């Protein structure tokens, strides 16, 4: 592992390795007086929030390496500015979402993958049902990718990752009523498009 880097993703298991090299690059004292975190505080934040930050980044970007970079960027910003941050989870998710949106704008791409955590339930495991589930998943990939912001991010945060409305509001810079409206519109649009294509 490169010194000063945050944990790398273990692709086989879908979880991050939480070993941080504190010998080089990450000193025990923050670089900015009173503005950053100690190495221990950063390590605790990584252990507590890295999985969720990575999953949200991956859900928006659908690229493992880009999601890892965004996750690392979010934690590096926390390292630099985290002393004043009160709600670290929401702050990290806001930074990660904004970094994802910046990367998507630069690439002028769209979300084309099914967000992690969104699995289609199937009690009948027959081949016909599995093919139907795969087809539905592909349609959802396209439809979620076509949603405008903040509907796409809200759907990923609320429905896929299970954050509550108040947390989503803080992350997206909206009020709770706006969250409800955008979430309703996103679900309604998905439902309409799925019915139209059926």
C-alpha cells in the first residue's frame, strides 16, 4: 500500500481494508492548526464511514476505481478540514456526492449501472424468472441513469442505502419537504417508465 493513501478496496469481498499507514504522510498532528483531525480521529472516521461513502460513490459512478478515488478524496478532505465538522457522515457523503457529480460532468457520462444494494427479490429461482429479473435490472440501470439531479442522488441515498429524509436533506442541501417531493417524483418517473416499457 502506498504511504499516505487511504485503505484500498478488496474487490473479492466488496469491503475496504482498514489499515492506514501512519508512519509516512499522515502525521499524528494535523497540518492546519486546529482545522484537521489527528491520525486516530481519521482512522476512526474511516473505520466507521468508509463502506457507506464507497457504496454511495460506486452507486453514482458505477466504476470501482473512480469510487475508490472519490472515497479517498473525501477522507483526505476530512483529514484537512475535519476539526470543524460536526456531522461527519453527512459531510463525507456530501463531499463524495459532489466529487462524483464533478467526475460525471467532466466525463459527460450517465449512470448506467444498478446501484449496489439494490437487489431484486426473487422467490422463484427458475431460469425464466432469473431472466426476467436481469431484464428488469437492466431497465432500472438505464432509468436511474436518466434521472436528473438531485432525484438520482436522492434515490440512491434514500432507497438504496437507507438514509433517512433528514440526513438526505443535509447531504443534498435541501429541506425535508423538498426531499419528499423529489423522491416522489423520482419514484413516479421510474414507475411510469417501467409501465410504459412493459
